[in-house]
C-alpha cells in the first residue's frame, strides 16, 4: 500500500523545486512571514513538505484533493447571482466554491504551485466585485437572510472556509490587493452577518457558532482586534426583538445575555461533552468549534482555548463518537438525519484536531483509519504518521451516561451496550433537556439497535437535506406536525397531547431527571429516569434493563414504565418497529377504509390499520427484519387497546416514511404500568430458506407486585424457568435495604433493584 501511494507523491515532491522557481517572488517570501497561521502554519507546512511521499494516508488524501481541485480549475470560475434554496444550482455552486477555495489554499502552501494561488485570487476578486452591490437573498424563508445564500448560516459557512484560503495566499497578494479585498469583501461580509443580523449572531445555537467563528477566523487573518472581540463575546447591542423566533421555531437569545463563541461553549456543552441540540447538530457544529479553536491555539496560544471549560471541546469529540451505532452512524436524538456518521468531513477534522491537541489518544487513530482520509495540515499529518507507525488502538464504545445542561444537571442520555450472538445490542434512553430549537417533545423516549440496524426507531427529522424538490432542501412542515410531536416517539402520550403541550418555551424551562444508571454488572445493566413536568399532575418513570440471560440467545430489553396522575387519563405507548409482522397471540380487526388515528398533535399523520385486545394477560407481537426475528411481549388487561398504526396519513406530498407502529392504549385510569420485553432471536436465510429459533422464549410475564414504592415483574420462559425483577421507585441508593412480600415469598435485597430466580 505504501508503494502505491508513494510514487505520485514523490513526483509531486520533485515538482516543489520546479514550481517554486516559477512562482512569483512574493510567494517565496511567505517562508519568512506570519502567514499562514490559522490551520496551516509555517512550521506545519515545512514538516508536511519534509514528509511527502512517506506517509501513505496523508499522501493519498493529498492526491485525491489535488485531482478534485485541478478539475475545478479546468472548469473555470463561476460566481452566479444567488437565487436558490438549498440544493439549487446557485446555492450548490457557491458552496462548492468555498470548499474548493479552502482546498486550493492548502495545495498552494504544500505544493508551492502558483496556479492554486492565482485561482484563489481570481475567485476572491470575482466575489469582491459582486459583493458591494449584492442585495439580500431573494428567498424570504429565513429569519436572517444572507446574501450569497438564503440564510446567514450558509454565508457564515462560506466565510469560515474562505478565511482559510485567504490566510494561505495572504503573502501572495500585494498590500493593495489585500486592502481591496478586506475593504470591499471581508469586512463588509463580517459586518453583515454580525451587526447586520444580531438576531442571528447574538444567540446560543449552532447557527450563531458558525457566525461567531466566521467573524473570528477572518479577524485573525486580518489581525482585527475589534472583530475578534465581537466573535468571542458577541455584539454589544439591545436591538433584538425579545419575541423574535428563528426559522426552526426557536426563540432568539435575549439581548443582554451572554453570547458569542465562548458562550456557545459554556451553555450548550455539558461537562461530559454532550451538546444539547443532539448528535446531528453537534457533528455540524464541531467543525467551526474545533477549527477556530485550532486557529486560536496557533495565533493566540495564551488563551489556552483547549483548556476552556475543563477541556470540553476535546472531550466532546469522544462523546460524539460514543453517540454512534455499530456502523458509526449518529443516534437521531432531536432533529437528526439518519445515516449521518463519523465519516463526515466534520468528524474527519474533529478526530484529527482532537488527536493532535488532545495528547495523541491512540484510540482516535482507529477511527481515522476507518475514515480513510485526514486533514491536510499538521494535525492530519500526525494522525497519518501514527497510523503508518502502527500506533492505532481500537476505539471501544462502552455503556455510558452523558449528562445534559451547562452544569450537567438537566437530565441526560444513557447508552447501554451488550454483545449478542452475532451483533451488538444497543439501547439509547433519552431523558434530556429540550435541546434548543432542534429539540423534540419526547421525554423518556428510547431507540433500540442490533448492530447497525434499528429494531425500534426514533423517526429523526422530516427534511430532505439539500434536495431542492422537497421544500427547497429545508425543514418540511411535517417536522413540526409529526417528527417533533410526542406520538412520533417511543414514549408515553397522555390524552393525545404532546409533552408540554408542544410549547417550546415551556419545554425549555423543564428537563427530565436522572434516577439510576448502573452498568457495573455486565449481565444486567439499567437506566432509569423520571419526568414530572411534561403533563402537570402526572409523573412518568421509565426504567430499562438490558439483560444477558443464558436462557436467551441474545440480551433482551425489559422496559418498565409507571405513570402516576391526579386525574383519569388515556395513555398511549407506541413502539415503532421496522419490518414485517410475523404473528400475534391476540385477535384483531383491520378496517376496510383507513382513517387517521386522531386530528392533531401528530395523530393526524397515523393511519389506524387495526385494533385488537388480549384476554391472556400478555400481548405478543413478532416481526421479521434484516434476517432476524423480534418479539415484543407486553403485560396488558382486557380493557387495553392494541393498535396497529402506520405513518403517512394527511401527507399529500409523501414527505413522511410509511413506517409501522404498535400502540398500547390504556383508558380512563389514573395510574398505569407498561411492562414490555423485546427479544432478538433466530435467523432466516433467504438462500437456504431455513428459519432457526423463530419463536419467542417467553411463556408468560406479569406484574406480581406494585405499589407507590416498588414494582416487581416475573418472566417465565418456555422451559418453565422464572426470573423476578424488582425496582425501587423512590430510592435509588446502592446501600438501602429493601423488603417486600410477594404471595408467601419474602424478597429482600440491597440497592435500587433486584434480579434473581423466582421458581
């Protein structure tokens, strides 16, 4: 492999002497100047040049980027008048321009070939010519319209990347040329996205992070102290409407509160490195967070930015990597597009920067090796050298709890992992804060995975990102009417009304509370949390176990939900499974004509496909997906409705996936218990056409004790073995002694829960 990569890069290395002779004298002078100094540095460039042809992964990345940029240079420069939403031609062209400009700057510094500097210069002056007379973008959907793009967010993306290109050619340009660019393009650009749009810039949100960093990056290149202070600490203004909302439905950060880049580290990140908007937007924001931190470390090392808030930026990279399934795809907590993974360019940069500035953690090298590319800077070179030298160690994802909130007191997310017969089983239990404008109304919800496959899914967002035909690539109205609503998630819904009434301000004032997280015993891991504000007068308590039992092929999920209320209500608990129904143990009827399950709060988007009841005390649903069998067994009464639902009602534009769901409904009760086990079992080969272990291993399940303080569940297998799980509902102390009597059997234990044989 090394020889395959080495030949073209050795050739490129030989070109260095030739191209340097062809370059203008002012390009050679950069060896004795302060630029580049953001991401690339003089020292870093010298080190990179010395290693060319000797570091396979770096060499391969450089060759790939060179091929891409050379093709763009041959196509010529296009700077169209902006017109389109995301996914449209002008949007994608300007996005392509800033990505290529940044890469061309890197190539100029590493290869010292003047054609890249000339390309950047010509492109920058094309923008400089257009920008002074460029009106606000014609699309009116955003709360903060940009000029090059439909929203200031994308304008900020442009400046973050282009600042790096400008830094790379700073010394190639004459003082007169730099003055012209800064006067007519860069300074007005920075002013527009900041003082021109304080409702965008003065917030705590991933949008503002991009804006803060855009202004900060260009400030560092231009050595503009006022702009840098603006980036770090926000705009000193009170000219913000306190009732203004953004295009995502979230409220603008109020005037007078702490804003700017540092505030965007302080507030959204918990001490554990969890970012309150969720993994999808943490991934998106990690690029500006870390490249600006890298630039600050290079230009202003006295700030010690990587030590800020106890080093949370570097810590957050490990946190984010742990928020992925077995295939490296992020769990879709809050708004999140499924399929986004740590193979994204934002995570390539995050992993490299975290490795270089965070103490050369060898586990990160294994992720970088999977990613198959590195940054073309000193951090990427260090990663590539570490991989070349065999320093990589596996990045082992473990069961872990991440707290939410600036001080870690606003709930959290618990991840339980256990190895199955073939793949890893993963439970993701969500008891977080609202998550700013990208949050969903889904307290105590969860998702469940086997390997890289969803068993019980979180829907994610309702958006076709950058696909122009679907709402201009932006959020669809169904994101509000369906994806954010409580019924779209695997959690309890009271009276067909979403948590907090679906009100953002109310949700933002409240959070769930951690009750118990214990993974000390790998055979029985538990996560438990409470929610008392989603419905006034009602407390929800969910406890989930991931249990490895020798009587079962795979670890199974035991899910216990207790509901206490001051009034009688209807409670719905949906489970959004994926796959084909195989069997049930109860009778049901299917309607001849489909009707929506309700009229609002997401229910209008669910078809009522069937209704059943069980008289056996258990309802059992088995389905088949990805060559595996799954069975859900739940404790029910004769009065409980068992509803087969399917997403897609009142969706004339086919914006929603037609995924199935199974809803357990309890009616006219104050207090309720939902007790459910989900098994993964067996296999079916479409080649051999043989099914193995296709049936559930549970014969019977029942609640054998329940009061205000305890709940006890017995599980009987098909071979007659019985297990009992008892949970203390109000005391999670590890040292507390407990006693209850079940029939004529006394049960005593120490700690918050008890699991044992019960024959």
